[in-house]
């Protein structure tokens, strides 16, 4: 699961971190982490922030 935050401040990261923890992953910014394996399935989480140069209209 990849979350692309269209901002530079990491707003809502705490919510994402809590969700990932429920599934056994230790959330990190700008990194891919693996959650607990269930029934042989592997689930990965990733959080990336937007690039400020591309966030203005």
C-alpha cells in the first residue's frame, strides 16, 4: 500500500502510522516496510511526501 502525501509537512502521518501498526508494520517516512505475513501473503507499506516544487498551481 503506497500513500502519496500531496504536501511537505507529513500531515496525517500519525494516522497512517497507527493503521500500519494494526497490521504489524513499523511505518517510516519515505521508506517501504513489510507488515506481518498472513496466510503466506506479504503486505508492504510506503509513505512518500510530495515535492514542494510541484505543489503550487
